C-alpha cells in the first residue's frame, strides 16, 4: 500500500444517536468506572460520502507562499462556497456528498456562515486545527514546549467555539460533526516520526493527547452544552517502523501508539488535566489518508483494524486512487463501509486541482479552473479571481471525474454548462442583473432569479408551487423586463407566501467587512435604539449584530420598499422568517426576536458521544441556570404538534407559571413584557400513523402476576426493540408507522436508549404514566389523597425527566412528543367513574388536573428548556 500525498484531509460520520451529552469532564471517571465501554457494532448510520475541500484560488505556484491565510471556510471566502459566488457547497450536494472535509483554520475568523450554508445543503462538516500552532508558529509552537501542545491549542479552540462552532445557546452547530486534532501528525510532529527512532512516535503521541486534553478543557471554558462532536487525528498511510506495534502495516502503528498514549499518558511524559481515556473511548474516531485502492483496504487493512480496534470507528479522510475507475473503486470502498460496522466511509480527495502544488499533487482534483472568472474575492488585503470550474476526465471509467463520483455517491449530477455562467444569486437584483440572466436563455437560471427576487421581498414560494415559479420564469426568459417581473411579484399571486414577520437582515453572501461598514453607518444615524445595547448573543457575530441593527433601523425609517430601503450599501436583504430562520441566531436578534437563554452550567457531567452506539449507556444530567440579556425569565418554545384552526393558541411562560389563553384575535407574533414571552402553536403537523406497543414476553397468562416490571422501553428491554435483538422499532418503521405509543413506565429506569433508537428509525414517541401511583400503590396512591394526585405524580415525573426524557441541556428529547397522564382514567380513577353517580367524573377530573399540574411543576423543577411536548389523557 502506498503512502498518501504530503497534504492530507479527514472525514467523519453522522452520529447515529442524539443522547445530547454535555461538555464537562467531571463525570468521565465515574462513567468509565461503571464499565460503560462503547461499541459501534450494529450501528446503521449514514455512510460518509465526503469531499475534501481546500479551494486555494491560485492558478499556479506563484503567490502560494504569500497567501494571507489558508482558512477557506471563514466568511471572507464566501465567494468560493456560497450561492452568491461559485456555489461549491451546492455542487457537492449535487454530487451526492453528505460531508465536507476541511483543512486550514484561523480561530480568529468566524465560521458560522459556512456551517449554516453546509447545513442548508444537507452536508455535515469535518473541520480541523491547522498546522500553525504545532510547528509553524515562530516562536511559540509546540516544538518550543517539547510537543506538549496544551497551551497552544486550548485558547485557539476556545476561539473556534466562540466564533461559530457553537450556537448562542452553547450547543455545537448541528452541521459540525468532527474536529481533526491534526492532519498527518506522523509526518509533522516531529518531522519523520515514522522513520526515526522510537522517541518520534512518543513525541507525536504526546502532541496529540495534550492537544486533545486542551480541546476538552476549551469546551468547559466555553460552556458547551448539548450533543457533542467527535474528534480524530488523521494519519498518513505510511508504515511506521519506529512505532511500538504494527511495524509492517500502514497507519496501524500510528493508531496503536495513540491508543496506548490515551490510556497511559504518564508513559508519554504528559499529565492530563482531564480524563482523556474516557473521552477517547467516548468521542474518538480514527482516520487516515490514502491513495491506495479499495482492494488494499479490504484485504490488507480492515482485517487487522477490526481485530485490534473493535470499538473505535474509522473513516478515510482522503481517498482517491488516481488511475482507478472511480465508479468501481469508490463503489467498492462504500460497499466495505456497508459490510464493516466500524468503517464509516470516505472523503474523496479532492474538490479542485491544487495548482499551488507541483507534480503528482495536481492529479487529484475533480475540477480544473476554467478560463473565466465568475467574480473576485477580497481576502485579507488581497484580491483573488474566483474562477469557474470545468470537470476533469476519469479515463478508466470513460466519464468526467465528478460524474464518476456522483454515480458512486448516488448524486443527482451537476449541470456542467452552468458552472461558468453567473449565478442568479450573484448578479445585481435590478434591470442589469435581469438582462444578464435572460441572456443565458435558461429557464432554471431565470427561475433562480425570480425566486431570489421573491425572497428579497420577504416572501417564499408556496409548498408545491414550483410549477408556477417555472411557468413565470418561462414567460420572462425571453420576454418582459425587470420592472414587469417586480410588478408581477408585488401583485402577490396566490402561489407566493408573503411573511408578516419578514425583516431587514444582513446578507450572508456579503463579506463581513462590507457588513461592518454598513453597521457603523446605521449606528451613527439610529435614534430609536443604541448599538451599545446589542445583546451578547448578537454582538459576538457581525452578521447577527447587523440583523439587530438593520431590522430596527428599517422599522425606525417606516420603510415600505424592501428592494430600495433594505440595502444599506448592499449589506442587507429583506427576508422572510423562513429564510433568516435558517441562519444561526438571526431569529433571536431581529426586531421582535426572543433571546435564547445562555446556559450557565453549575453542575455538569459528560457521557458518551453517540456516534459510537452504546450497549448500555448512561445519560448525564445537567443542572443549569438560564439567564438572558433581554428577559428576566427563561423562555420555552412550544411544541407545534397540536394543530389549531381559526384561533391562535398562545402560551405565556414565566419562571413560575404556565398560563394558557385562547384568543381568536391573537397573532403568532404577539409578545408580552420582558418578564414573559408569548409564543404561538401552529397547525400543519404530520398525520399520526402509530403502533401501540406493550411487548410482554409471555406466551400465556402464567407468570403475568409476578412480572418484575411493566416498563418495556427501559434499557433492560433492548433485546425486544433494539436492532441487536428482535428489532421491533425497525419493523414498525417498515410498516409505515411514524409513532410508537407506550404503556408501562417506571421512572426509576432510564429511557434514553429507546428514545434514541426511535429517533433513528424516524419514530416519535408517546409515553405515559403507569397506573401504579394512581390506584395500585399501597399505601400512598391517589386513592389515599381523595384523587388529588399532585404529591404522587410530581416526583415521579421529575425522575422521568432526569432519566432520559430530557437531554443534558434541559430540552426534551426530540423523539418524545406526547405524555399520557393516564390511560383510560374513566375506568380506573375511581373504578366505574362513567357508570356511577356524578361524583365519579368529578373525582376522575380531579385526578387528571392535579396530575397535569404536577407534571408542569416537575418541568420547572427539572429546568426544562426549548420546545415542549404535549400532554393527553386517553379515555
């Protein structure tokens, strides 16, 4: 097997589960001591189909040494990957990719926009730390601290977290799935670690475990909450003759050395600040780069890997055999991922030709630069052309390389004829831009222009109305003018939805320097608000700051012409809430938005990252205090499951009470004083297609009375519903169900794994309180308190919440949708309530309303945040 090129890249896999562990090392030792080792056997996550992306905008080696930065996922590089530029991320999606693997990274730059755009295109992101702190920084690199990299990496990763990796609520951005500690460390720290003496691999391992420890520490300093990402270190495919094991097998020696260092850091001259062993077991994925064919991976690598690393997943961060038939070779690699639970997939190397390198390094790119430039890019003091792209040939398959990859990845394919045309997102939104798009004589291009115009007027195309959009585009592709088109859209045809909550916000396709200039100008003119009062959640990002400023100033002006009045030197757009709702934090920062509370953790624990499926995982509990810069109470968003018809149901929430009011005149945007926030339930939920599930494992009535429990969705019952057992939840999904309705419930048991599995299968869950506290508990049931059930139900539901119903950030598990207060209460509390006197229904109702009250109280005690579930009582 060959070693890969000196410039590598890494990939990642979407986590199967969403336990939502929180970032603190406090609970690692106890968690590991419980023996909760992780296993990925039986994982059925989406296979990684990545693309390695380092889009250096140079046509030759000239200027490579004087590039001002190598960070291509910052907002300054939006002309390369954004839809208003070359649209690289959209092209990747068309190729069938589900992940983009990155390289350079300057933590001083904000990366929110790239992550938002990747999420919009359905791409996960594997980011990485750059080489600079490890050996390029002079003075002050890890070489100066004997490859103990803690002091170099910790503050840099804190910056990464605060500059886009985290959302305002402290949770990781949902697009971010992997963080690469270092790319090909075996070739860099120290140089030649694999070919020298045994001290080389030891130093390499010390650099990696100290950097890993630093990143864990940074998560705590930054206050990370919610689901965590995985870490990796992407090795070359070189044989490490200096390593202590696997001295004749590529990459495995390096992995074994790191594995040993993670378990025995004292042998590597490092004393970790945190329990890196438990973190490694919970949150690490191995990776490597290779130019070897899939047959080599199949026959020479995977058998040894799976035998020696049976619980640690793996992906290939750079994969490309240059002389192979890419349809066949990539297809075989993906089939290996189907067959081997540990092998997650590949990231194809690479997106574009690396003209800034020499020799064989230029053979890997799928796309070459075309002769024309689509636009220019101001990039930290220098201006670069953004060249259009042309597909490179793949001789062995008889296709162009992107088509070969798209065939293997199952993509829709790319319209190559449009790659060197100006995008409808890039031209001016006026008569000149209209003429430029019309001259292309392309209905899809004109449809893109029309939709952009619709978006800029605070509207969206109605669901299912794409045909009307294309019909209008067909009319204007060869006839009419921009003025006629704008007039047609402004006439509000029935197939366009105009949003009453549209706002003037920052254009995410504009460089941050342009946005900053516009913000400074508006702040100098505003009279109804002060830019000194921009909340913390908005002030940390120039685009969110602009959302705050532009939306308020537009309202102050009394503006009525979005295309004219919402521009601010080209830095702003008028957008519907559907559009700006896709941008991190924008919905909170616009005028009328609601701040997301900043969670200040007072007691946290860190459980396993859930890409590696647990066989019996514990869920950590987070005790958090919610604070907000704009409100004195925590704000809870509402479940949207319950449809309302004419009337808008609004709920006012404070820290001490939940009050429901029904008012036909209430609008969804209604707001209250700073101490509370009013939010609306909306209609339009998916039809329930449920399966009722009480899988008592008895073939007769014998033993029924002595069953130890009737809780079938606890972890102990996984052989029935889990895929490693009978797989009942998967069968339900195959039947077409979208919900599973449950019965028994022992709040002392943890229910996280069932909820995770249901979510993986696309099933929502309707849980319920068991009969026991209502009339079976002797003594102490509700019958003993005249069917006032508050004292019985409140502590039990608190336990439910803390045993899996809530994620560590305090939000409900996304699979849980309903909680049944009691099943058939009219037959139970009291018995025969429907057939006796009038006091029966009265007592029944008292039992239900007191239990409901208890559950609301339990939510407050448990510190519930985020979207809520609905309650029911099933008669």
